[in-house]
C-alpha cells in the first residue's frame, strides 16, 4: 500500500512538471467577429461600384453561350449543309456504319471551319477583341460580331423562305437599322435554306448510285436470280466506283467551292 502511494505521488509530480508550461501559457481570447454593419457596408460598396455585378453578369452570359454553342454553330454556319450532304452520301454508297457518325460529324465540323474561317476572323476583330480590351460595350460588341454572320447568311438565304416566314408571323417584323433582315427572321430562314440546298445536292449525289442499283437489278432479273437482293450485289460496285472517283475528296471540294 505504501509503495502504491509513492508511485501515485511520482506520477502526479511528473504530470505537474510536464503540464506546467502548458498551464502557464495564456490562452488568447478569440477574435471578435466583424460587426454586421461593417460587412453590409462593404457589400453595398462592392455592388455600388458595379464590379461585382458586372462580373456576375459576364459569367452568366459566358456559361449561357457555352451551353448554346452547338445550337449556335448549327444556326449561323454551314454545318447543317455539310452534315446532311455527307450523311446522304454515306447512305448512297450503301454503308450504314462506315464511316461512323462521329467521323462524319468531325469532317463536317472541319469543313465548316474551313469555309467560315474568314467570317470568324472578321467577327473576332470587329467585336470580341475590342470588348476584351474594354473599348466597346457588350451590346455594341454583339452587333459588330454578328455583322459578318449577317452578310454570310444574307448571301445564302433563300428570299422565298424569308417571305414565307414573314407572312406566317402574326406581328409585323420591324426592319433592322441597317436595312438588313432581323436576326429573328434571318436565322430560321437561313437554316431552312441550307437544309433545302443540302437535299438538292444530295439528290444529285445519289443519282450515280441509283444507276448502278438499276443496272445490277436488271442483270439479276435477266439471269433469273430474283431471290438475290440487288443491294448486296451492287454494294461492291458502288464502293469501287466511289473509290476510283476519289469520292470523298471530290464531294468535299465541291461543297467548299459552293461557298466561295
């Protein structure tokens, strides 16, 4: 029992010695929270300055434009025309999965960039670059940036599509300040015109393959092989014809030259 008391006394003494410096330190009082009035005043100053509000609006507009980028590319460029013609060309050859859809879309995107590069460059120099340098406002930048696209669409749009859409609209469309067609009317008319032109080109592209199918079907009928599908027999001939004529390069070159 006496030994136990001695051991407890030694442990208590060691604990007191080890914890002495810690207990001797003064605990710093917690920092007083900033007054609510000061926080409110700082927030009001930031909002009054306009910097915070402007950055929020710019961020919102940037996210909106990025989310609508595929739709914008489809509406104001020649991408729909390229996609439809290349898809019809693949169906005319008779290969449903070669080349795959991703490759068709990639080729159409790069052909679109090849055609639209002067428009993109002019739009950047006229609207985006001055906006980034703080020389013009957002509204003026949008007007200047859309001007090259307006000229491009005006040159390709079908006047009949514009008249039909304008007549179908209940409210009369006000003309733009520069005398051009408003964007609310020009963009859908341009997209419909591009689809119409794509199907016209697609009809011409399909004619050689239709001739091959008819020839093969006639030969099979003359040989009494009515149970053999003509599409299976004509497929190698259509592929060989397309390869010998360098079809992809020829069609792509013709599509690009149509915009020059």
